[in-house]
C-alpha cells in the first residue's frame, strides 16, 4: 500500500460511521421484538465509540439509527455480546432478514442541519 493509500485508509477508518438497520417483526411478535431491542439498547449505549443508537418504530417495523465514532467502534459493536443476544432473540420473530446499511453523508445546504452530529 502506498503512503497516500495508507493515509486515505486511516482517514476513512477514523471518520464517524452512520448505520441504519431495519427489522420487520412478524405481527404476533411485535412486542417481543420491541422488548429485545430495548434490552440491547441499554448495553449498546455503554459500548466505546457509540455516539448514537436510537430506535424508531412504525407498524411493526423497527429502525435503528446509529452513529459510531469510527469503523473500529462499529466493528467492535458488531462483535459485542449485546448484538449477538439481540439477533439470537429476534431471529425467528422477524419477517425476513434485517436490512443493514452503512451510509456516508452527502454534504448539502446548511452544515448544521445537513448532517448527524455526535
């Protein structure tokens, strides 16, 4: 790897990472999925590098909006016991696989209103 490639990799690794994770509960499992998510949130909020881990719900669809200090924090989160327990609990309760997207900001307009802030 060249010095430029190394510098770009280090810069990218050190940038905040935004994740949106969507899960659709089976109709009979909405309460159980909500409870499992709430339980996970308490543990995840204590994880190093967790800047935002916010749960939203509409009609049995649960959406986590997450922001991590960097890719190392996100990697640690993905291997943390709270995540393993959450997916172990809700796996059979979901209507399909979770949809997890890592996002990069698109800078436009007023910077104070156009980006998530840690």
